C-alpha cells in the first residue's frame, strides 16, 4: 500500500499520458531526449525478483523506446546488457547505459548499422566477448516510414527488410552457437504483423515475416532448448512514429488514441513481456508464440 491508502496498482492505472500530445515531428532516427512528453521507461511499480540473475543479453535498438525499457528491466532482474543502435543515437544510448548501471549491471555500447551483414556478425561476437557469453538475444530494432505503394522505392523496401528481417536472421544465426540450453531469443513484432496496416506496406510485411520466422526458429531450436518468441505491441510512445517521415504532426498529436485504452502504451508497459519470455521461471513451456500487447484491441487467431 502507498502512504495515502491507495495501492501501487491503483496509482499505476492512470499514470500514463493520453493524447493529445504536442504536434511535433522528430528527425530520423529520432532521439528520445527530444520527444515530449518523455517516454516512461523506468517501471516504478514493477518489483524485480532476480529472474535473470547472471544472464547476459544483447538488445538491438536498446538506446531508446521499447529497447531501452527492456535493457533497464533486464538489468533490474540481474542481467548484464549490450545494446546496439545507430551512431547518431549515441546520446540516447548513454542515457540507457546510465540507467542500467544505476541498477548495478554492466551496459556495453556497440553502435553500428544492422543493414550491414558483416556488422551483424561482429555485433554478436563483440557482445559475447565483452559480456563473457550470451544468454538472451532481443532483436528489436526497426525501420519504419509510412508510404503508399506508389511512393515506396525499392531502396526503402530493401532498407526496411534489411533492418527488420535480415538482421533478425543474421543475428540469430550468429548467436545460436553461443546460446546455452535455456537461452532465449525474442523479436519485436507489431500489431501490423497480424492485420497489416494500409499505411505501412513494407513494414507490415516485415512484421508478418518476423512472426513466421519466429515460429520456424522455435521449432528448429527446440532440441537445443532455446526458446524463440516475439512480442507484438500496439502503438507505443517512442521516437519511431514521431520520426516516421510519412506521419503528419497532427497524427503525432493523436497517436494511439484509437486503442480501447485511448492512448499509446509507454515502453515500461511493454518491457515486462520480454522478462516473461526471457525467464525460464515464467515461460519455460512457451516457445513459438507472438505475444500481443495491444491495449485492448483483439485479434483473430
Ligand atoms: P525506437 O525508435 O526507440 O527504436 C527503434 C530502434 O531501431 C532505434 O532506436 C534504432 O537504434 C534502431 N535502428 C533503426 N535502424 C537501424 C539500423 N539500420 N541499424 C541499427 N539500429 C537501427 O522505437 P520503438 O518503437 O521502441 O521500436 C522498437 C521496436 O518496436 C521496433 O521493432 C518497432 O517496429 C516495434 N514496434 C513499435 C511500435 C510503436 O508504436 N512504437 C509498435 C509496434 C512495434
Ligand atoms: Mg533510438
């Protein structure tokens, strides 16, 4: 119970901002430090329980948004972290590092571009070397720009697939030899991977591909006792959409308003799903699922 007689759960319920937000765009790749209101990633009502004690995790896109919240909550559960991000996001990455270190865990910073096949391999090797091994891979980075099919160039289509799908494949392939029994791979999917979004042809297609790749990997790796799952969020307040070149400022202001909860999630509300899927204590019998975190939207199976 909190001091005034309300429970933490009650305090939590209305603690997340609702639209309208400032009608303000961000320049790509989108710095979290420039986003108003600042995304909530600290999960103050969450109580860690050593679920990832001594584990080592690599989180792509760990500088900001969902990836930052995952890095921090994993650290609170006892894991050391390596994060990857684009060089332009160094200042955001340093904030993630400070937050992880404030919980007494290591945070290794490995900037670089995931569209580069060679870099994907080097990233895993560096994470393994600097963390002393690898137990958890979170393939979370993504490229997104709203485009019609007419506007969508082959170069952009390629970039979206390279960032969202190829990197998942390449990082997984590089990580498998290092992951122990009980290891976990988690990808970030999206509600668009179930139903498609008319505004996001290439991005939705990558999320559909991520879903099927996750299921196949889960089957192929079951013998190694490596579990493979994905989290599919609905709208989340992160730099991704304010920095989407096809989203007008007035839509940034109303982002997430159409969910049944009438607001986007904050990253801290998505991150516990990753703990659940990473932790043997929580999900040892779960592999090959796409876990929806959709703010009340329901989906057909
Ligand atoms: P975010 O902008 O904070 O994170 C995306 C990250 O991707 C960036 O920080 C950047 O570091 C990384 N990235 C992009 N291109 C890269 C490249 N070429 N090389 C290396 N890194 C690159 O936004 P977020 O919303 O936290 O996104 C995290 C994941 O969540 C993504 O997979 C996204 O598709 C997914 N998602 C987001 C929402 C949402 O509404 N924000 C909804 C559903 C799914
Ligand atoms: Mg970022």
